[in-house]
C-alpha cells in the first residue's frame, strides 16, 4: 500500500539536539578535542564592567573556525549556514530555538581582539598535534602564496593625488579645531567642498588612466600593467600591494608565508607579509617564529627546504647563524665560476688565463638594492690582449661583479652538489604545495574579507588553525582504526587457537 506523509507542525515538541547529532560527526568530535575556556581570561581586558553582554569569546572563535572549515567567504554566510546545521549548533553551544549573533558582531569582535589571541590558538592546536606525535620538527619546508586583498584595482590612486587629498584632510581638521563648537553653515560648506575636491582628484586620475579605453576587463588589465607600488597604492586598503604571477592579472594581494613539517604535513608557522616583499626578505622572520613555536615543545629544527625565491645572502646567513642546514637553490644570476678566470681568496682578486689580475676595487649597490664587489683590470693590461674583442669587446678593461654574500652562495652550491637535487625538489613540492592548495581552495584563504595587514593576518592564521584541526581529527580516526584492526587480528588468532584445541588437537600439538 502506498504511503503518504502529511506534515503538520507541532506547537510543542520533545527534542534534544545532542541526540540528533551522531557520535562520529566531525563537529561533535571537534567539540571534544577543542578546549577554548582559556579565552575567557585572555579576552577579559577587552571588556568593561557595565553595559550589554558581548558575544561569548568561545562562540566567536568557533564561528570563525566554521567559516574556514566550510570555506565560507563572509560573516553573513557563516551565520546563515550555522542556523541550518544541527551539528554546527551543537558545536557552538546553541539550541535550535536560540537566535545566533548578528553577522556584523563577528566583524566588530574580530577587529576588537588582538593578534596574540589568534596566535595563541594556533600554538595550542599545534601543541596537540605535537603531543600526538604528528610533528617531527627536524625538517621544515617553507613556501609562500598570494592571498587576494579585500580591495580592487579601481581603488588605486596616484601618490601625488593622495598627497593632495591629505592636504585637504588637514585643512578639514584645521577648520574643525579653529571653529570648535561655533561651526555654522558656511563652515560645513567649506568642509564639504574639501571632501568633494579630494574625490574629484581621484576621479580625474581614473578618467586619465582609462581614457579612450572600453570598460572591458581585458582592456583594464592591459592598463593595469603600467601600475606599480612605487606610483600607486589602494585608497581602500593601504596595506595591500600590487603583485602579479606569470599568466595571471595584476591584483592587490597579501603574501602568506608558511612553514610545514615533513613528518605529517602539519603547519608549524604561518604569517602575513606585504605582497611586494621578496620571499628571501621574509625567511629570517619566518625561520625565527618557526623555531620558537617548536622550541616551546622541545623540538629543534635541523634542515630547511625552500625554492630559489628564498635565496639571498641575508636568508642564508640567518640559516647559518641558527646552525640549520638549508637546501635552497641559488638564484639565477649566481655563477659558481667565471670561465677563463680563477679566483684567489687570499689576494681577493681574479686572474685571467694570460695572467692579468683583476683586483678588488669597490662595493657598489645595484638598482635592485644588491651590494656587489667590483673586480677590474687595468686598461693598460688589456690594451694589447689578443682576446680583447672576445673578452671585453669595445670596453677598455675587464670587470667582474660578485655579490658580497658570494661565500654563502658558494657553500650552498657545494652542499647541493652532494645530494640528489631531484629528490630534494620532490620532498619540497610534495610537502608544502598540497598544503597551500588546500588552504587556498578549501579553507577560505583565497581572499581575505578584512582590510589592513593586521586583520588579514588573523584570517590567515585561522585558516591554518582549521587545517591543523582537520589533520588532528583525521589522525585520531586513523589511530582508532589501526587499534581496531589490531584487536580484530588478536581476536581472530585466539579463535583459531580455540578451534584447533577443541576440534583438531593433533594439528595444534604438531605445530607447537
């Protein structure tokens, strides 16, 4: 007989949320693992003793975690999603008939709390991973990824125009201080005119930049290639920087610097830097923070893997000062030897195949900021050289430039010759690249929904916390499964022994 369900909503019902959520549910298991009661004491300084009660700090961080675990791009989507999921409601501690906090409360609370709270949460989760044996600590792989800022290329303004706008803002403040409480309508008109002038300057720049061009994305991208951080910056998010990767359009980004342990791919440090900084400039800070995170749990770094973007004298020096063995390919312009020339370390000079010396002359700084040692021959020595046209062409002398940090590059080059470089590359790519791909594509790190580098750092840290928590829960499930398999095997062996004992004792005694 065909059934037909009739729905009639009850006015009263007997319902318990904890009974409806399975015991193996992800958020139920996460609730048992994650203890955030320390937040009450840590956040007490941000609140007064009077007024309305704020959102519970534990609830706030749990809602933030849900946003990154579910790859939700906005605070509004977090509230809407949680309101429809019983397991999430159980995780944050709300019943089905309770109203969740307003989405704007999440944004205001995130701005209120300092970075130290987010960093402490990351360290607490990392400690749990270390206690479970998921982190070796000995070998770390470091890499970076661009994270889109919450600002568009249309927000860029020329720095000269911004200076003019700043002047008008100063005039505005001067008018307010001068008039005090005696403002009249004329004063307000003056203030309004100053603001309108600043906006007008911005629109004049945009009209000039896009003059004669259609409004299509391709045409704007073509115009954007002439924009740089030296001439422009975003009026929406001044901390964002214009950056570009091959095959991708220019956009306003931040850079997430990540350190990953090779044992089980747990993130041991993550931090945010300006997108116009080189990876090599960020390595000393990333290295120090990673060392401190692991040292607090009794672990010590011995090796660091990174790509050629982290190669610089400053970075290699930082590794050697910490007695850490680095495996970083030298940057493309590095030359271990000079064809036709030999280097004399004692005299600090080069000598060509004909015996002409190129002594050290001076140290000069290139347009990119690199300090180079200049070795140069005498014009008299090269005047009658038969190799002149091949060696120096139309110049009067031979010049060789070497980085002042060449000894660091030489030691790195010699180290890489003694190992299988392809194996090093495979370890590096198989460790950190899947982690970055997961963070960007599945854990909400493709784009930050805040403005300012401090706020962006909070978002990026929470994405790493979500990643490590998923690894932790997966590790515990795998450990339980392994223990179950061992128990099954032991039970199977016992049953076999009992079978032989009762039904085939002669086979049992012969085997013994």
